[in-house]
C-alpha cells in the first residue's frame, strides 16, 4: 500500500504505515519536514523539499512528481494529506 503523508494527519498515517508490512511512504507538501521512524521505503517530493529548504535524512529518497505517478499507478493508495 502507498501512503501519502502530510503534517495534519501525519501521526495517523505513520501508525497505519507501521502496521502494514508492504508499506511505501511518500512525504508530500509540509510532510517533507517529517522524519518518520518506519521500516518501509520512504520518499519525499523533491520540489516540496526545495520549496521548504529542508534537508532529508539518508533514509528518505527524493522523487519527482512523475515518479510519484508511477508509484500511484502500481499501488493501492491511502492518503493522509
């Protein structure tokens, strides 16, 4: 399952992703400022990262929107945005 996570619902999204062994997480908008402690692939939208001037932890991979579209096409999605 693909989890889109932003700050307003971050704690709920992280909890849901933590319970899912197949979770893939994308941090979007202000969510790129988070550092979730999850055992799952973690991505962040690179344009959101640049816009907010944040530095990502080594465990988070920046991706472009076209890469997000690929993930959206290949996963069931739960949005916490």
